[in-house]
C-alpha cells in the first residue's frame, strides 16, 4: 500500500470511528476519543510532526477529562482536526 493510500485509509477509519460513536453513550464516546487521541499522538511522535499542546499529550487522564467536559460533536471534531493535521504532516 502506498503512503498516500495509507493516509487516506487512516483518515477514513478515524472518520468512520467518529461517525460510529455518534449514537454511543458519552462514556463510550470518551473511551473512543481517548484511544484515538493517544494513537494520533503516537503517530505525531513517529512521524516527527512536532505538534504540541493539550490536544497532543500522552496524558490519558487529560484527554478523558477534556472529553467529559464537551459534547460528543466537539470530541469528534477535535479528533478529525488532529487527523487532518497528521495527514498534512505525513504528506511532506
């Protein structure tokens, strides 16, 4: 699989995960969000993108607390934004 295809596949999987969580209870949404955020941060480090800030932490508790304080739409939007940033970084 080409790198471009891998990026597209990862983006679609993240988007599908976000859509799938739309009807889940808040706790399940936050479980998905925390797993996704940590995986995205691992890719940030692996690709040496250099993204930083609270949305790029490896602190599971910080992600969980933030997710619990916002709507499922906000957590999905955050994950999608990180995914787009990772896609741009990987394309370089």
